[in-house]
């Protein structure tokens, strides 16, 4: 079959070195951001960058607050309040999540250990009956350990992202005094810190776990990589609570602040008189940063685990070809190096000199990383894979060439770019779809809502075709392994994707701080421009997450079907069809729960904000301070309470269906949830993103058409604010959480597959 060019020793050096380089690069970016001091002594552009992005035509006059020490101190004070609020919320959330993590770890151990009655004797291997593998009890122990590893890594990823974002937001505001280019670089570098830390940590922890588990499992690679799937389960289960809890927090505050502040009191967004403004800025970090970081880490962990499980029962695992076996990890390693080079194009090779260059600069990041990664995949496929090998395909071994695997990864990578640009087209106010939504505001909120919903439904079409083509090509070339590595291809540039995604909330916070600190209108225009570009890139990030979730879930589904010893899944059988129709219903049930949770929390927030405006003398005039702490507490309490039911729905469904109805019905549930969940997630995210940018289009007034709809406070603007308020929970709570639903149910089913295959279907056995 031909041996790989890359030796095992070089492979074992390359993976950890790439991870360490990624961590080192993240720290270097953080050091550069830290040079912006939150003190009045910090005057002028960054030290050492005298001629870099130093545009005299962007400088503001002294009287506009450039050298106002009080403004700088105010920025530091606001940043501190946001950071403390976000840290307090995450610690509270993690206490509850920690209890769940411990309880679920016990369930993993008990379910998997009971497969063979907690036997310590070696058992015939699932796919090679003539060989003996490690006992089921060992699988239970190591699956539990890998679950805890994935969960902890996910929590740490989210927490680090939040700390970095809250560290950078005021620094971005202060840099905006010297020009939009300075502010852009600070925000983007801060996002890069999060992106590289998450990508590198996820890779390094997985690599170390595999090598430690190998000390016990030895040649039993089937058992080893089956146990490793717990890593993906841990990552996604924590991401679910992070996304749902953070999403409820941020949208409760945002809706309360917008409805009372903008619509009823006609005051600007992030006005310091608004009691919900601090909670709103805290929410950007705990929802869009911490939740999103955990979410994409979960996608990475699951796609890696799905590929490793299938590879372990293919010729890679059977022949103990370690380099080829670690092909998924090598893709991620190359991705870190490619993203490092790509980042330099935004921060060092090109300069942002004007507002209209921000969004193109972010789009170039996606294009450059995709082109470079295509070359990287070609090289790694050539040197790390044998020229010919076999891949497990539902009981058979399919002959595959290394160039075919290259195409599988590449098709996933390019499908991600297509999804990204389609998402941008439907959510950016530079294009006609969002401008049409903005124009519909002339006749009120109702037509705005109708146009926004239509846009969201239409935006599903091309991404679904892109995903379908990816599935067809990758499955035709390399069966389920091809789909798993296609998902990895889509996520291979995760460091760049996260940098772009995190840039958005950092810029949003920067604008809020500028408003609250009383900085000049020109500074706020710059931060608004950064934020508007960030809104579009955040929508692109969600598109990537949803697209990769579809591929990851299908790969996990294939691994589950193989592990549960199902030769086919026949939708015409009653057992499967009832699962299919129930699974298709679950995303709607889940969305209903999360939307209502946001609504309930927002209702309390609106009442509190109204109460403060009506009962605190001098608040509207600016002579009295609002009670920010009460609003922060309302968001915290509501999100902690409301995140539990949706989380329970997702986590308990596979356990209940698999135990009582069996693996056939569970396979139907997974297929149904995947098919309907992807559609609902894309339409929800894009509808919300379009409504948000339609509002910003009117507010910015950058074109003649936009000026006819404005200014702020006009009837059209108020209609746009209502649309944006409806879209907030769609794009930041329900939509992004749905991709975790479909991934988490699939990986949980795979982890518990041995138990379901051995003891599942209790009700059907009785009747």
C-alpha cells in the first residue's frame, strides 16, 4: 500500500510544536495589546509603532477629549465593572455546571461499566472477533476521564476568551482616539489571542490524552479511540450550557435596554443613564465570547473524535499506522500555522486607513486562510498518508487513495468559505437583502418582521446545497471518514474564524464604553464602524459553526450506527420513523424553551428599567446614577435558572430514547434532529443578523437611502429597533445553540452506544 513519508517520530514532534507555537503566538498578541495602558499617562499611539497606522488625518482635536484624563479613568472604571460582572456570572454558572459535570461523569461510568456487568476480563473486539480487547470497565473509566478532560478544557476556553475580551474592550476604545486603524488592530489582536489559545489548547490536550491512554491500551486502538470520544462529549455538553446560559443573559439585558432606552425614552444605545447598559455589555462577553468559544471547541473536539473512531477500525488502526491515524490532528496543526501567517496580513502586512476598509480586511482573512490551508492540506495528505489504504464503511473496508482524502478535507474547507460569504451577503448592510429589510421599516415593525423572516428562510438554500455537495463528495470518496475530515477541513482555520468572531463583541463593548465615558461623536462613529463589521463577521462565524455541526453530526451518526451494529437505517420501519419525526420536532421544542426564557428574563428587565426611570429623580437628566447592579442580578439569576430545562432536554433525550426504545429509534431521532436543526439554526441566525444590521444601516446614515429612513428616533428607526429586538434571541440564543443540540445528541449517542446496543429497547422487548 505504500508507506507515508512522514515518520512517526516527526509526527509526534510536529503536533505538540504546532500547539506550542499557537500558544506562544497568542501570548505575543496579548503582550502587544497590553501595551495600551488604561491610565492617563498613555498618550499617543502605541510605543514602538510611530509610523505604523499613525494617521494624522484621523486625529481628534484636544477639545474633543483626546487628552482628557477623566475620560481615560472613566473607560478603565467601566471596563472593570464589565469584567467583574462577566467573571461573577461565569463563576456562578460554572458552579452549577460543575455539579452537572460530576453527576454526568458518574452516569457515563455506570452506563458503560454495566455493559459487561463491570467485568474486568478482556472481551472479544467489536470489529475483530478473533482478537481480545480491554474490558468494558476500562472503557468506562477512560471514557469518564476523557469526558472530564473535554468539559474542563471547554470551560477554560470560554473563561480565557471572556477575560481577554474584557481586557481589550476599553483599550480598543482608547486606541480609537488615534484612528480607526489603531482600534481595529487592538480588537483583532485580542480576538486572535482567544482563537489561537483555544485551537492550540484543544489540540494539545487531545494529543496528550491519546498518548497517556495509549500507555494502558497498547495495541487496542479500537478501545482507545472509543474512550477518547468522551472528550467531544465533555466539550459539547459544557458548550451547551455556556451558549444557552450566556445567550439568555445577554439578550435579556439587550432587549430590556433597547425597548425602554431607544424606543420609549429615545436615548442612544449604551447611554449611561440606562440601568441595563452594564448588564448588556457583560452579556456580550459571556454569550458571544465565552459561549461561542466553548461551542467551537466542542465542534473541533467532536470532529476529531469522529475521525479517530472511524480510523481506528480502518487500515490505519488495524495496521497500527500512527502517523496516518493522527491525520486529523496533523490537519489541525497545519491550520494553526496557516492561521498564524494569515493573521499577519491583518495586523502587519496591510494597514487599515479608512472605515470602509474594515470589512474587506476581515473577509480577506477568510480568503487567505482558505487558500493557504488548501496548500497545507495537500502537503500533509501527501507526506502523512500511505498512497493507498482502506477505510471502514459499515462493515466493509473501502479502498481509498491519499489524494481522495485531500479532496474530502478541501471540499469541507471551501464549503465553509461558501457558507461564510452567503451568510455575509444576507446579513451585511452593504448588500440589497438587508437594505430591503431596512426599507420595509418605512411602513412599520410588522413589514420589517415579514421581510426579515423571508430573508432568513431564503438564506438557508445555498448553505444547505454546499453542505449536501460536501457530504456527497466526501462520502463517495472515503465513506464516513471522509465526512469527518470534511468537517475538520471546515474547522481547520478555527483560529482565524474565532479571531474574526471575537473581534465583533470586543468592538461592540468598545462602542458602549465610548458612549458611557462621554467620548466625542467621532470616536463613537469609529467604534460603530468596527461594530457593524463585527456584526457581519459574527454571523459568518455562526454560519461556520452550523455548517461544521452538520458534517460533524453526520460523521458521529455514522460512527454510532457502526458501533451499535446497525447495517442499515430503514426509515420505513415504524421504530425508525417515529424517531425521525420526534427528532425533527426537538429543535422546535428547544427553540421554544430558549426563546421563552429570553422573553421571561427580558420582561423582568424591562420592568426594572422602567421602574428606575420612573422612580429615581434626576436619572433622565443625568444628575443621578442608575442602579446597574440590580439589572446585572436579574440577568444572572434568570439565565442560571432558565438554562437548565433546555440543557436537560438535550442531554436526557438520547439516554431515554436509547434505553427505552433502542438504537433503531435513536438513529431516527438523530437523523431527524440533524435535518431540521440545521435549517432552523441557519434561518434563525441570519434573520437576527439581518434585523440587527438593518437597524445599524439606518443609524449610520451612510447612504442617501439610509438618510431618508433616519435619523435615530424616527418611526422607521423605531420599527428597526423592534425587529432587532425580536432577532436578538434568534441570532444569539436559539440559533447558535441548535448546532450544539445536533452535535451533542450525536456524540452522546456514540459514547453510550455499547450500553444501548447491549441493554436498550426495554419497551419494545416488553411489548
